[in-house]
C-alpha cells in the first residue's frame, strides 16, 4: 500500500488556482483518498482536503459526520462467491506477503452476508509447524470446517490462512526443529487483503488457533493489542511471562485446554496464563477439560462466539499499558493511542477528563494520538509525563490527519483526530518516576520454561542470525558525553573486517549511539535475553545485548538498511548497515 502523506502533498500544489475554489463534497474526497487505485486521484483528494479549513479544523459535529462517512465510503464492487445449498462457497485468496512470498487464505462468508454492513470476523489458525505446504493447506481447510457451523449460525466471517511458510526444515533432531513463525507484518498483510475484498467489522475481529496457531494468537495480541476484539487460544502452550501478558489489558481471552494434553511441554503454561490474567483482573475465561487432550473443542465454539458478541473492541481505551517483553513477536512501538520513539519504552497512560497522565521509561519522546472519546477537543488539554507538564493547549480536529491514520493503520475504526508529540524529561525526578513504574510492574509469578514452539523458533532464528562482528562496553560516564537521563553509548572494542558494520564504515573506538533509530539505555539489557543465552550457549554481549535481542526478532530474509549513528573524534556520523537473516544450516 502506498501511503499518501496529506500535509506533505499540500506542497505539491503550485498555486491556489490549481485547486477548485469549491472543493468536492467530503464523501467523494474520502472515497478517492481511501479506495481509489489511481495515485493521481488520491493525490488530488489529499491536496483538496489539506487546503480546506473546514476539514483541517473540523467541528465536533463535522468530524462525527466524517466518521459516519468512512463506512459508507467502501466500494461494494467485489463479486460475491457462488452459493451451494444456500451457503456461499469458501473462497481461496492468494495474499502477497511483505517479503514477496504468497500465502493461501480461505474465506468463508456467512449465508446472509451483505457488503453494505460490517461483519464480525474470526481468524482461525492451524497448528504446526507442518511438514509440508500441502499439510498447511489441509490444516487451514480443517480450521475452516470446525468453525463453519458455529460461525454460520452466529453470522461471522471465517478467515483461515494456510501458513505454507511455517514448515519445518530438515534436518530435524530432538534439539533442532527449524521453522519460521507467522510474523506480525504477515498477519497485517493477510487482514488487509481480506478486508479490501470483504466488509470486516474492525471492532469485532477475533483471533483463534489450535496448538501453534493458538500461540500465534497470544503472541500477536501482545504485540498489537489494539487490533483484536479478543483471542481464543485452543490447546495452547500458554504463557507465563507477566510483561508480555500485561499488554492484553483490553484483549478479552477465552482459553480452551485439555488436562491430558501431551503435545505441549506442560499444561502448566496454560494454567499460568489463567492465574496471571486473573491477578491482573483482565477479562478472560479459562476452561480446562479433565478428560481431553491436544484437540479442538468444537462443541464449545457457539458459547465462545456468544461470549465474544458482548465484547466489541474499545478503539479508544482511557487507560493503556505498553510493556516491552521478551516474546518472539516484538511489541509495536505504537500501542492504542501512544507511540514511543524506541522499542524499549515502558509506558502507562490514563486519560481523565481533559488531562492525560503518562508514566514512561526508556523513551525520549512520545506521540499522543487524540479523539473526542479520550478528551474534549473543544477545550484545552493537558499532558503530563512523569509528573512534568509536557503540553497544554488546544488540538484541532483534522479530517486529513484522520484519513492518514486510517490508511496507515488499515483500520476504519480508529480515525484519530489529532496528535501531540511530547518529550520525556531527562531530569532525575523523571528518571525516578520511570524506575517506580518499572517496580510497580515487576513480575510476581515465576516464569516457566520457554514453550516448545518458541524454543525451537528462537533456535531457528539464531541459526540464521548474521554475525554482526562487533563487541563493546557501555561507557562509564554517559553524562560526560552530553547524554541525559538514562541514555548511554557503547565504546566499540572490536569491529571485524568482514562484518556488516565494518562495511558500513564503523570502526573500533567509535562510540555507538543508535542502530535503526534505537538508542542505548544504561543497564537496560542487563537482565539478559530471557532464555536466548541459555538456549544457544551464547556468552554475554558486553552491553550490546539489547541490540542483539531486538535484531534477532526483527530481521528476516530480506536485506534492509539500518541507520547507524556513531560519534568519532567528537563528530556524529550517520552510516548505514545492511542486515538480513541467512539460510538454515544444511
């Protein structure tokens, strides 16, 4: 998808005469910007929107009218599949993933599907890793079958991806089961492709799966908690990491588990998930069957859908948490209406009246996205970060900005009206507030052994991880370098000649300040890699462990540029390293 940035496009207009004095009606501009396949048409709509004061500083009623237009703007030209016995035939779509590979996706519409309205949707993922793409296809068809009747009766769309890339590679041993997981960007590509064809309700998309698919549901919801209205892990290995599960504050969870399940490391993982969510007070159900094993629980699915019907997504929750965790699916920088400038940021925020209180650590700045369901944009708002006043004033409702957000998020249900960027103070008091937040969220439940699915998947990633060829130590006195707060730098003691960092121009003795926009914070990575070292026999990384941790999880098989900021002889340089995962061992 090509994202058109509306404020920037306004600069393309050579004169006011190039735009009609009477702009087209808002409905046509919205339809052109969101749904036109013609870039020229989209650009023209963007310019007209950005140059119309009634759109860039909209009233509350005008913005509400715009939100009603969003749903009506959808084209309804997608032909419906043929019917057989009064039921739509399942459709097989081919989705192109971000790395260029293709993934088959089955879609089953309910019998009374009408493109004029939005429909609740369940994303059902099969188990694995499979032995072949053909087995993935069979797994996807089976998931479609088991949800067919309950979804048909309840009026839900079923999406079932055949995860043909989640296939175990050879050779396989008791210690080695190399396979890829379903990544966050691949999940987004799949939902985007189906959503462009069929009318999904953005506030009623639920993720479920059996076995490995159930763990994908948990991992993805903890990575993008604003996406799903709920998750339904079935025959899952569960999760015992509190930091990961903290992110499910607004994700209702219904767990189905068999006490005799021997296909997981232990049913204790699912029980730990239940105990932790119970202590957090999160909305969840845990159903364990004493006489069942590693299987589906189709007879319960109608009850599950009824439970979910009463729990639509809250697009603008008043209180949010962004808690970085050690799970294999990285946490997005943006969680609900807060976006951090680092992957490491810990954030708790709450909107009360027209005041937003934020606690934050391991971040330099935050973007705060606003809507009238959070604050009253007719009045000034106040934002405090770690007790320090960071912003006070009015924020205009901008329809162009809201449309930009809808396209960026692929989400018609979250048209944010404006944004404020605030700094996180580097003062001692601010740092202490961040430390208190860390202490408040310290885990109380002991973490269990890493689940089978993640153990093997991490080993597979480490097997393919490139040698960065750098070693270094944190500087002893970051303040002497002009670094504030908890920011630090790494003095590089080794840069191997054939490494990607050497190819970028990095040298021994350089002070490493950032990689990929990510700074270093003193002591942040000292709690290790949450099992990566132990699993792979790796030594510590001399202060670089946080860099290695997120790179291991972020890289894929496509080489991408990573800006590298170093300080050399008192001068800051921005270089560029090309990084990608390699191949599996033969």
